[in-house]
């Protein structure tokens, strides 16, 4: 009889003692993310059907006004996080400003802020390509008992207490860290439980996959151009394989399992790159470092970048340690 795999709920409880803060709160916070992931997963998985039926008019199969899925995902994550009386603020790619959430006693006693990209890569929904949710959790830095402030969100990535993603792919997985390694849980849709399927996930130090939108090649800095040519040269274990899904979570997840590097550099079109520091790059960088990988903008460690605004963009190079260091070497040499 195969041993029953641990559920996400069991794993959270078993490991909450390793969490340096009031562990019950983080456990409850992670459980609310788990619930939201299941709700969004249900909607994402029938998106094509809903789209087809929705095309007959402006209502979906339930007769509700059909929402764009990223707005739907945003609403569901905000609703579930708000109900748990732990979060004092939420920032989202879908919200211009942060949302202040007061505790039930109305005395602003909640201690955590959450930053989310509720449905990253949502443009892929229409072509049935996997998408993801990315989340980042901090403790507030302003005094408990006062309304949350922007500075509670503009913290360096190194201050994160937890981060993770949900990948809505051929199976739905939730992958997260609280600073003690990275663990992956796969949803069994028949019973609605996530099971520990990928314990202690780690990037191989080397890999032979590079993920970049080569359509932007002519706009890249010379160092990135030189690195891409290096990946394509016939030497040793090169040329590498080019794999770019156009969904950060999916490219990251594959590269973490197989070994690889993801690059979204600055370019003449995107002077600071495209990806957002606070709710895309920092959580993925925290996961990468916890999984023996590396992440930078080509020069500065992603987790050391000092945030200046909620939706700021940064260049992003992330993945297998030796591959990221080789890309950084090309960036330095081209200066
Ligand atoms: P491009 C999706 O919009 C996203 O934020 C990432 O998930 C993805 O890797 C990237 O942008 C794709 O951007 O410009 O290559 O289409």
C-alpha cells in the first residue's frame, strides 16, 4: 500500500514551528492562499468552455456577467485574504494602489502584507497555455494599531517571510517557501486537496535551457546579446535548448526542475525590463535562492534592490546558479 502523501495543510501545521514569527497566523494566511488557488483553478480550467459560451453574449455559463479571468483571480485572492483577519494590506498587479485592510476589532492589529500577481500570463488563457499566480508575504514595518502604509510594501525582497506561486498547468501545483527550502504540492482535483509531490525542490547548478523572448534581441544590451550567442555556440554542452512559454511561472517551474535560466532584460523598448519587482521578481527570486538558484538584474541581486514604487519594473535574470553567473559575466564584460 503506497504511503499516503502529506497534504499541504498537514505540511503547514508540521512546519509552522520552524517559522520565526507567530506561526499560526502564517499558517492561516497560507491556507487562505490555498483556498483561493483552488477557486481560481476551477475557473481557469473551464476558461475555454466559458469563453465559448460567453461568446454568445456578455454572460457566462452561470448567467453571471463574464469577468476577465485576471480580474476574477484578483477578486478571489483579495476576498479570501481579507476574511482571515491576518492581513493589514494587499498590493496587486490589478490594483493601482495598495488596499488597506482593517482587523475585525478595527484597531489595525493585523501584521502581514501580501503582494500578488493574481494571474500572470493571462493572455495565454485564450490559447490554452498554462498561467500562474505569484504571491509575496512580508510582516508590516509600521506600528501595529495604525493603518498600513506604502512603506510596508516597499520592502527589499530579502525581507520576505514567505513567497510562492500556483501554476495552472497540465496539473495545478502550489510551490512555496518560508525560508526553509522550496516544496511543491500538486492538486488532486477529485478531492480538492494539494499533496506534497515535490519535496525540497532545487535548481540544478547547471542547465541547458535558456528562456528569453528572442524577438527582442536587437533591443537587448550587448552583454545579453553576447550571452545569447554563447548559448547558441557549438561547444561542450552547448548549444542550449531555447524554451520560452511566455508565462514566467511555467518557464521558472520547468527550469527549476530541469535546470535553466530565464531572462527578461532591459531593452530599448523596456528600459527597466517588463517584470514587476514586488510581486513577480522578488517572490521568484526568493524561491530561486531557497532552491539553490540565483537571481539578479545582471549586476545587483534581485532581493537587494531597494524598491521605490509599487509597480516598478526591473531587469530579471533567474535560474541555475552557474548559468546566471555566466550571464552576469557577459554583462560585466560588455560594460
Ligand atoms: P513577452 C506575462 O505577461 C509576463 O509577465 C511573464 O509571465 C512572461 O514571461 C512575460 O511577461 C512575457 O512577456 O514580452 O515576452 O510577451
